[in-house]
C-alpha cells in the first residue's frame, strides 16, 4: 500500500512553521464601530470656518483640539462600559476604550489665538477664524 499525501500547489510552506505551536493566523484590521468615528461638517463663514463634529458619549475634558497653521486635529478618548445583570449574576459585559482622531487641512491658515471651542449635546463646535493676510511691503532699492 502507498500513503497518499495531499499537496497544495499554492502553499508557501509558511503555514507548516506554526502547526505544532497551536497558533492561528490573526487579523490585525480592527473595525472601529461607526458610532466611534468622528463625523464632521466644515462650513465657511465671513470670518473663517465653522466645524461641527459629532462626538457622542465623550466628556468635555477628554476632547482635545490642536491647530498648526492650516491643519486642525481633533482627538477624543472614548470610555464605554455596559453591563447587564440578572440578580447578582452578570449576563453580559461590554467595554470599549480607545482614542479617535481626525485631522484635516483648510485652504488658509488659522489664527490660533482666536480659536473658540464649545461642546454640548455630543457636538463639538469650533470657530476657526482665518489669519489676516500680511499686506505686501514695498522695499526701497538703494
């Protein structure tokens, strides 16, 4: 009798390294729930730009905004815990901790000294005034 062996012509042999270790391939692409993503509306006003960012469930002290020239970055830390109990027994417990961030670039530089931010009802509103353009300077030739 002969022993038959199944051969995969597309196998690289890489999988054989892990057979005895009881390791399984791991997927590293973690999908963040859509509710944890920052959704934004950016509108242009007379003075500059207005940004409204949906950041539900976050505390005001966990939200940070930074402005560097024309680039704006909004970050927030999310801490969610949900637990269902039946008497003294925990039936289900879900936790999510993580940081969310969103950066974007505006067509003009922002005046960092006059930026205003307000957070209410899960919506962050940013007032981003444009930096005044420097007037051209006439240079005298000597």
